C-alpha cells in the first residue's frame, strides 16, 4: 500500500524501492485533514473525496483477490 500518493508514478516508486507488490495507492487528500479538523470521520466529512474512493476500491480489490474459493 502506498500512502499519501501525489504523483501518478509514486506507487510504482514505492514498489520499486521496497521490492514489494503495491496493491493500492491512497492519495494525499486535503479533505481528510479538513474532516479531522472538524472532528468528523472521513466517511462523514469527505465521503466523495479521492482518499475515501481509493479505500473503497482497495476493499473491493482485496475482497475479490483474497476471498475464499
């Protein structure tokens, strides 16, 4: 997992630098910080933001990839 991704190639750089498979990339998202400052959960304060969208996509990916046959 690559966190606080800013540029499109950041996740690949993490994979290359660690030698590990990167199964997802969570973007640096200012709406998360804003929700935190307001004292609300990201899902409540930034539900349509790129971070929350990326988490949902990661959950879907992991559910498909690691599901029991």
